[in-house]
C-alpha cells in the first residue's frame, strides 16, 4: 500500500525539487524587473525558502529509497510536447547516484547561500547573485534527477548559462566579460556533443531514457548501439563532459572563471559544475565502456589533464588560480577512474573533492587576509617561493617542464591564435570582400540609372565649382 | 470562411494604420494611431483563430498544420508588428517610417493566403517597395535599396514568372528563396539593410521573411526541396559563422536572424513531420524573440544616440538594467534557452530532420551553438563593462509592458498555452 502511494506521489514530489528554486529565481527577479526595490532580507528569505524546500523534498525521496520502500526507478511526470512519434516525456530518475549528487548539491547551495549573505552584503549585484544561484540550483536538481538525457540537457544548459553570468558578475571590469564569454564558448561548443548523442539515440532507438539494468545500483543509459554508432555516441558524450569539466585541451577557461565572486567560484568550479562531466559519464557508463577506444581515450585525457593541472598549478602566483588547477587535476583523476570502471570510487572522489575544494576556495580571501596579518606580526615578508628541492617540485627544474607550466601548456595560445584567431580573420576577410563587391554592384546600377547619371554629373559639377 | 473574413478585416486594419500614421499631426500621435490599428488587426485575426482552433494543443497538430500554421504566422506577424510599433523610438522614426512598417506587417499577414504560388514570390515586393521609400532618405540607403530590389526583388519577379509559365521553376524559386533568406553569398542586401534601416523597420522585414518562408513550401517544386534544404543548412552555418566575426552589433543581429531563418527553411523542406512542425516553431521564435532583441537593440541605440560596436564592452547595464535583462532573456529564448519556445523549436527540428539528413542536421546543431555564442557576446559587450555617464531612462512603462508581453508569449507558446 505504502510503496504504491509513494510511487503515485513521487512524480509530483520530484517535480517540486527543481520547481522551488525556479520559483525563488522568479520571485527575486520579477519585482526588480518592474522597478520595485527589494531588501536583502527579502531576497535571502526567498532563496532560503526555495533551497530548504527543495532539500526537504530531496531528503524525503532519499529517505524513501534508503528505507527500502522503493527501488531505483524512473517516474514520468507527463508529456511536454509531442508531434507524431516524437514526444518529449518529462521523466525523473530516482536512484542512489542522482539523490546523492542532488542532495549534496542542494546542501552546498544552502551553505554557499548562507555564506554569501554576509560576504556580498551591500554588494551592487547581491540580488542578481542570488537569482543566478537559484537558476544554478534548479539546473543541478534537473541534472541530478533527470530520467533521460533530454531532461539532463535542460539542467545542463541552465547550469552553463548561470555559470557564465556569474563569471561576468563584476561587470565594471573588462576581464570578467572576456572570461565569461570564453567559458560560454567552451560550454556551447562542447554541448554540441551532448545534443548529437541525444539526437542519435532518439533517431535510432526512439528515446534517450535512463533505465536500471538488472539489479544495478543506479540508473543509466543502456548500451543499445553497436559499431560506429556506438563510438559516435560514446565520443560525443565524452566531448560534452570534457568541456564542462575543463579537461585538456579545454581547461583554459577554468582559472579564468575564478573572476566571479568567491562563493560562486567555490560552488561552481570547486564543487558542483565542474563535476557534471563525470556525473554525465557515470550515468552513461555503458556507453563509455562500449568500446575500449572510448575508455582508453577517457583514461588518456583524464591523466593528461591531471598531469597538466598538477604542473601548471605549481607555478601560479595567486591562490584562486592555484586552486582552480587543483580542481583540474582532481577532475582529471576522476575521469581516469571512470575510464577504468571504478564508478563508486569516482562518486566518492567527486563528493570528497567537492566538499574539500569548496572549503578551500571559500577560505581563500580570508587566508590572504590572515597571511597579511601574520606578516605584520612577524615584521617581515613570508616567502612565497616554490621549494624546488622538495618532492615532485624537482620536475620544475627541467626547463621544458617549467616552460610548459608557466605557459599553461601553450593550450590557450594554441586555441586563441591558431584556431579561433585564424577562423575569425578568414571570416572577416570574407565579410570585407562581400561589402566590396556588393558596394560596387550597387554603385554600378545606380550609375546606370538616368537619375543616377544626372546625380553623378551634378556631384561632379559641384566638385569642380 | 469566418477566419478568412477576420483575416481580411485584420489586413484592412493594418493598411488603415499605415494611412493614419501618415495623416497624424505628429510622430507620437502617428505611433499611437498605427499601434491601435495593428492591435485591432491582431485581435481580429486572433479571434478568428481561436474560434476555429481544434481542441488539441498547438504542439500536437500535424494534420491541421498547413491551415493552422498559416494563421498562426499571420497572427504572430501582426502581433509582432504591434510590438515593433510600440517599441519605435518616436524621435528616430518619421511618420512615413511607421506607415512603411504597417505596410510590411500587412503584407506579411497576407502572404500565407496568396491564391497562387507565383503570388507568394511577387507579393513581398509590396513590402520591399515601401521599404525602398524609407531607404532613399537614409545615408547609404540608395545602395541598400538597389541591392534589395535586385536580389530578393528581381529574383522574386523571375521566380514568379517561372512559376507562372512553368519553366525552370525549381531553380528560379530556389534561387529566389536563398536570396530572400540572405544565404551567403546572396546576403549582401540583408546586412546593408540592417545597417541603414531603422531597426524597427528591419524587424518588419524579418516578419515578412518569416511569413513568406511559411508559404514557400507551396512554391518550390518537389525535386528541388532536398537540395534546397541542404543549401539552407550550409547557409545557417555560414551566417552563424559570419555573425561571430562581426564587429558591428546591427550586422551581428542580422546574421543571427538570417541563420535562424535558414534553419527554419531547412526544417520546412525536410521530410520529417516533427521537423516541419519545428520549422513553424522556429519561425514563431524568430517573429517573437529574435525581432524582440532586434527591437531592444534599437531601443538601446536610441538611448545612446549611436550605432554600437562589439569591439569593447559598453557598460550599459549600470544605466539600463531592465533593458539588459530583457535583451538577455529574449536573446536566450531566440538561442534556444531550455523551457522556452526556442528550445521546443530546435528540439523538434533536430529530432525530425536527423533521420533523413544527418550531415545538414549536424550543421544546424553547430549553427545553433554559434548563434548562442554570438548572442552572449552581444549581451556581454553591449551591457557589461565599465559604465559611462549614468543615464536614467531605463525601459519606460510602455516599453516594459510590451517587452514583458513578448517574453511571456515566448514562454507561453513553448507550453502550448497560446493559442489552445
């Protein structure tokens, strides 16, 4: 009786988890859109209600699952739209992976919301920050509880947009604007992979839903494709995960993303957003292991990223960049773990790393403050120099390695100058050529017209006189 | 019968609006009169549509689609015309410009009901001729007018003649449609028009293009449809790439809209049922959200008094946060923000078209991503950055009401609430 009742109501309960942050987002933003000034207390109250409400429902779902009253399952919450055989079904997945990641996400969002109340007190963009935080929370809840890749994509996009807008939070400086654009370009370019994977699954198998294979602990994308199609889907998913999680060669945006306010850096690039790539791959682990090529590529990319992050992080001169490269290293290792099939280890690594890194990033501004105090008390400067004789730092004495670390592997220069720069120059050349030929054509036609000839003669006379 | 009568009433109202705006004593009065006339036209067509709308939601209507989509596009065209008029900065648009906008919108509403295929090619000339009158007065406008009359204008006449006489109609209609949708390298007229025309009139041209495209399936013969859909997929990608390279905000806007129209064209000529419905939704997105952000760019220019470049951040957020937020929302809807009309449109197009044409659909996916990048670049460069002198005139109540209505409709259409 009770399991039946829970199954019947779970679709409505699970819908509330992303809906409450969306409502909080609207409640923060709409009054300001119509010119009504709201207080910080109002905004914080709305946000706290939204996050705590969503956490409560998430907790309820987790409790049901833990108490053994329900098995991991996909619950349908209706149909968004349908044309012929193509329908967008609203499906949510209730399993250990989604509830663990979603519950942890909401906990982190709540902590960061509480921290930011004082950290951003009287900051010009206080309300904007909280509105975007709610959009982010809704996106994360959707990704965590998605019952299909279609639903996951919606949350994935919301996370990307809120992340971009928070990088550009301090909008008076040009730096955040450029860095936000860079992050968004990377996100969108790599999202193409996710979209292609979804479309391939729909066209070939009719849906992109998660299912529970056998008695597996969590839901996942079943392996249905074979051959080239399987490779295409697997590599597309991997490409999407690489962009979101700043893997080599797309890792350049992550340290730049630290331009945003510290709480958002902590939650996005230390804790949650950067781990969405591994989360996607955990959901679709059967696609990753469909071919040794995909698994091998994932291990290669993960280890290369970890090495790159470890080397580059050691020569950074500011603490946030150092922490950003620390995140890159750890996420690289998590990717390699997924490639090796160590899924539970990867999930524990995600949660452990997210918690620890968030604490480090939130502590970073006050750490600098404390250090200045320490230096004042000691009366002398505390050295920041790297001890090149200790442990793995010896690698940095090799000129090539040191140069690689200092230039961040040359990846930024490669992408900016050799790929994007060349493409944009070529396009601008084409654009200029178009303006030239169309101008000549139009002038030739105008000159051929009787009034045009007369106007030309008049202009000539005026010029002579 | 009844909806067609209401449509006739609607188009007549729009033409009366054009007349009233010319006869009005000043620009503000002209804007009010024309807006009221177009609003009456929209209401007439909307009532006709609602009375004959089947029970089911708009999102599940393939069998009735040709009937419905033509009327929905006419309704949306007139509604967007009201928005374009209401957002017209009175100081920067003459009474004649307002009249031209009414003519463009009336033509757009009339095109889906053209009695013969050749008329679909020729009817837009009415709108183009009216736009030419506005162009003649603008600096550099004569060159743009010539390109407008040569590329979509003359090619339209040729296509109309070919359809009328039944000779080489596929080639002629395809060429005309590529020019009309500003497919590279036939896009010169479009970018110049965007640079020279007041942006509200440019929005009128976009509405007309969308309306013509909805009717173009009847114009292009069957054998020419598949090659045309391939060419339009390449055009979508080409325009999206060009948009990314632009340094001028107006040209970037024009490229984005041209790319989206090409996506709509690609979908309309696809074989998949979902793709065809998706094409109509792309057109609705263009007519609501894309024209919306074009109009808000015009509102921003009117406040700054100059054309805007994308070379450095302009820092307009500090002065006009509401304008910035509205621009962002409409831009993201247009780029396919989840849970909006743009998302529904792109989702349907991809699902419907991929099975029959994997490569062009992939190009469409890439063009969508590139358009979103340009959209975000425009928002960041126009609104973020160091603020200059603070200026108080954020969106006025009239502008806010219209923009909010536009945003709500972009979300409401996505959930099948309107009409249905």
